[in-house]
C-alpha cells in the first residue's frame, strides 16, 4: 500500500462534485465538524461508557470518552505525520500532513454505532438472534419477501457489531438522506473499520467491519485507497487494515483503560494507593521520583491522580508513535499483527496489562456495571421482540401503534425482510440509555404519559 493513495479527501457520495470552499478548513477538518454537530454524536451524552450514567459523581459517558479519544488521536496522528515526512520527504506536499485531523475525526466517530447500555447492548442484540427469541427469523418468510434472510444476512444479525454499525450509520442512505450518508471522506471512513471483513468471517470473536447492506460501499473505498485484499472463502471479503486504524485503536485503548482506572478511583472502587501503584508502574524509578515530587505540590487527591493519569497517557502516546514508525513497512505490506499497545516497550506494556487485569476483576464485574448490563439486556431484548413482530406483521393494531413511534428515516416498510430488520436495529441502536428505558416503560404500561 502507498501513502499517496491511502490518504484521499474524496467524499463518498460526492465523488464527481468539486466544491469551491470559502474558508481554510481541509476536507478532513470538515469531517470532524460534520460529526461533532450531528445528532448521533450528541446522543452519546446519554449512552453508558462503563459505569451507570452519573449521579453526584461525574464519570465518563460515550460522549466524553469520544472527545478524549479524539484528542489523543490527534496527538498520535500529528506526531506520526511529522515523523513520516522526516522519513519520506517526498510526502511533504501530500495529505499525509493532515493525519492528525483524519485520526481525530475517525476517533470522534468510533463509537457512534454502539447501542445503549455499553458493550452489553451489542451482546444483547447478537445473542437475541443467535440463542434467544429472535431465532424464528432465520427461517421466516412473509408475503413481502418470500426469500427471507440469506446466510450472509443472518450472520450480520447473530454477530451484530458496533463497529460495523458505525460504518452503516456514516454511509447508509436512510430515508431523506442523500447517498453516501454523512458524505465523509474515503480515508476517514476507512480509518474507522477495525475489522475489514464481512460477517461471514466473524467467527467466535463476533467481530467484523461492515454489514451486507454496506459491502459495496466498503469495497469501493478499499479499491480507491489500494487496501490489500486477503485470500478468503468464496463470496466473502477480507482486507488488510488501513494503517490509520492502528492509531484510532491505540487512542481508544489508551483512553478507555486509563480513564476507567481514574473513574474507579473517583467511585472508590479502587483505593488511592492502589491507583497510584497501577499508574506509577508505567515509569522507571527515576521518572517515578520526579512525578511524585510534582504530586506533593498538589493537595487534592483527585487532582494528583489526574496529573499521574496525564503522565501515563503521554507515555503511551510516545510508545505508540514509536511502534507505529518502527512497523510502518509491515503495516503497508499487511504483515503487522496485533495492536500498537501489544508491541510497546516491556515496562509500559506490563503496566498496561496489570491495569487491564485490575479493570476486569474490580471494575467491569462490579455490581454497578453488572446491574446496567442486566437491565440493558432486558430492555433491548424486549424492544427487539416487539418491533420485529411489528415490522413482520404491520397489519396488527398494536404493530401500527409501535411503528408510529419510529422516525420515517428508518425503512420499517421496506419490501425485503432484511431491510426491515435492519431498520429496527437502526432505531434501537440509535437510542440513548434513557430513551430506551423510557420507551420500554411506556410500552409495558409501567409509566403513563402525562397529559
């Protein structure tokens, strides 16, 4: 793969249109602006990151997480751009100089497709079809679509993935929206796809990059940018990652792991001593002594942890940039495997692993988090049951009432069963935690609307 081809400001859906701009923003900066002013991005404010949405103690939601990932991504992109140009002076007058803006925009969008209630929302949707009450759809036929669901389409459902849903949200032509969805640049879109293969190859890890409905769009982007195609079974697609995906992934890995530790400290799940030990472990003894000296000048314990956390993020950014540059050729030739974090120096990598182990043991399995996951499973499963029944039997009185609550942008009356099912998933995955819970209560008569 070649950098000159990998970085393209061509827009999906506006390929033949060349607009004269009246300001100094680049096309990649416009990607960022389109995202940050969009309704799906604003809705992240009421979507769970890990912990329940805050009461009197502020912890991260999907919105604040995405903003922080975008900030770290910009640093990673800018540093890599500078070093790439030093290494390859011929790239000085290319779009490589804009890597910071591209990675920042991709980071901003990376969680847009995640359903409510954190990662449990993804699992609730996938297991609803693979082992729950949605199994009947696999063999269902109706008058509108006697063919029913194909094997590929069924794989999309049982492996439902937030990353693939993000790509759909940004590219799909929903009712009332122009072709190309958000009309993003090819490179920003490619930088979001962590798993550049179809759902048929998802396997047990249940990860893939695009639904059957967006396969043509991804193929168009991959060919335009020169992504290497892997050997795969007949009628399936599998490509090498765009190199910038590794930077987007690294920014996410850095933020969610380290910020979850800080949130756990605020919620007193982790003690101050334990939190300091976890974060100081990233540094040599000499560097630890300097950090502790600065921390003594700060009296507020939470601010001490904030300073220590910022040092850790700075360390990981430097390590990931170094790793990216060390393995640049491997990435361009499709030989790089794993994440950037998994290839950093031994001391910070071991410290990161310890943070991950602690987070899994004490945070992700904490009662507050599990309570949200259980509630999320119940709410999402119930909404799926009701709305899938409604779009397959729209003539029923209850179905009509339910469909009336759905925005007309979602194709609940499409002629194919797959499109109707995807419309339900679009509707439910786009909900905030609060909206999903409120709708669940109203439908079940737990809450009545006020007159």
